[in-house]
C-alpha cells in the first residue's frame, strides 16, 4: 500500500508550489509541480505530529523566499530563548546537508527526514547548528543549479537519535512542572 499524504500536506504543498513558482528559491523539477513540495512538507508535518506541535496551513511556510531556515519555534520553560528547528527532508538522505551561507542566524537544530513514496516520511536524526558548523564541507549541485553550493554535512548514521531530542524537550518541560 502506498502512503497517501494527508489532505493538509497536499494543500500546503500545492500552495507552496504556487507561491514559489517565480521565485529564485524554487527548486521544483519539471513534471509534477507539487511532488518536491510534498517531500518537504511531509517531513515538517511528521515532525509536528511526533512532537505534538501545531502545523497549520498558515505555518506551512508560504513566504515567497522560504521560511528563513526555521520551520518550528518551540518555547521551553526555563530556556532563555525559543528552540528553533529546521527539518530537511530527502528521498535519499545519506547526509544532513546545510548550505554554508545559510547556517548562521537560522535554526539551532537541524533534523533529517527520509521521504519514501511507499512508506511516507520517517525522522532519522538531528544535530545542533554548533556541531554542524565544525563539520567538513563539500560542494553539492542541486537539480536546477548551474553551480554547486558549499554545504556542511554529517552522515545520516552519525546523527543524534530522535529519542535524544524528545528527551531534551521533555527535560525543559519537566523543570517547569
């Protein structure tokens, strides 16, 4: 049985595609115009589900130039600033990749998610921005780019387990209780 994206995911993906159609942030390959958006939105949706966070049409990052690298902002009691998270979803997620010029001033935590047409999305692991900053870089070409982007990368199997992120967030919530 093939995974069917929930209606909310399909609606956000279609709106995101329409919003980005003439934008320089548009990385939609020819063909099904919503397919790439469904991949990214599915990862964000799953993260929201797993961490009991709201994910509404308005939170689906419909800004023309994207979401500034922050998909979720979580207020945690006792933490001086909110925890910011960016979910990176790919069909073949060998590495967590973040463009070097898009690392600073963005999310504090990056989460890697795998998208499978048959099984749907699966959260694989995460890492702090501060750790990613100390990693090697490599030039990665996108489908449409004529030049490669320099990206920090960590192999998927070396990422922190999602259970650790649950424990981190729960520890702040327990301190407040």
